[in-house]
C-alpha cells in the first residue's frame, strides 16, 4: 500500500466524519516515511518512547487515536523530530474514530461481548453522547467489572450504586468523566456507565443518581477502536503487517 492508497482508503472508511471535524486538530497525516507502507504499528497515544519502539520494530506508519497533546509541553515537537529522524509516518484520528461505526465505543462493546448496539456514540453540539448497548442476558455488576478488567488488561475502579442486574450499558471511551455524560446514560435508562476517566464529580453524581460506574484507563478503553481501524486497513491490503505497539498501564 502506498501513501496515496492509504489516503483514499481513510476517506472511504470515515466518509463525512472527516468533513465534520478539523484536519490538523482532530485528524492528520504526517508524511515522514517511505511511500510504500509494509508495516503499520498502532496504539492509542504517540510518545517519544512509542516512536523509538516503532523504529526498533521497523514500522513504516504509526496509527494512533491521539496526537501528542500541546499541553504536554514540548512532547509534540520531540515526537516530530523523532519521526523525521527515523523516517516513520504518523496518522492520528481522534473524534472521527470515536463516532465511526467501527470506532472506539462500538469496538469496546464488541470486546465486552455486547452485540446489540442500540445507539452509537455521537457528537451533539460539541460533546459526546454515550453509546448504548445491551447484553442478551443480564449479568451481575461484579461479573461485568471482572470482565472489563480482563478485557482491558488492567485494574479498574468500580462503584456499585444499585442492586439492579446489568443489561443496558452506556459507554464513552476515554475522557467521559462529565456529569452530563452520566446524566445522558441515566436518561437512557442504563444500568451501568463505563468510561476511561473520572473526577470527584463523576463519582458523586453516579452515587446520587444510583448509577453503577466502571472506570478503566483512557488509553485502554480506546485501544480497541484503533485496532479495528488497523484491521480494516489490512482487510483492504492483505500484504500489510499490523502490530500493536506496547503502551504502559500507568494511569
């Protein structure tokens, strides 16, 4: 697959979502690598350590959910220096991947064994509405918490605020700590809300409205969407090699 073919495929996969969000802010392609892409490495985040790992594994293109954050001062500049130095291209896609049919939310539902997705996560007036899905048969809060921990491969935080069995699940991957997001899940009659970040108000409001709450990490609630995107790229170009770049569980 060459660079032009990659660009055409990305437009095909995301369609109007690329027009809905700003190029450079919510997605961008940094062309520093070879024109012919043989090996793609994917991860949620781009960091200097991840780029060095990609170079060791002879990756031609890194695909991530996030760009380096401007407020992690100096890291974006360092990442670009390393990408140029190693001759590796980078494509990141943030909000379009959150709202794509195969994106972060839907992919986490699938990983948790929830096949009945009632509502995809969508953008409404600049904020995310939770994805809503249902188990075929209700399960206990403890069993779901254990499943989330196993799927994410990390310790999670959980707050049991209701005795109801879990059937309807609301998810915002990553930074879904807003009380508005919890309220949306509550209004949608969810039995539990799953996200990747929390603050004091998240916990207080969940307790107040008697919403069961499960919080993993920002990184690993979102990795499944990046994996799904990488697999879709490979479906179109089978000769590509796709590898997951290893990130730490430190959140």
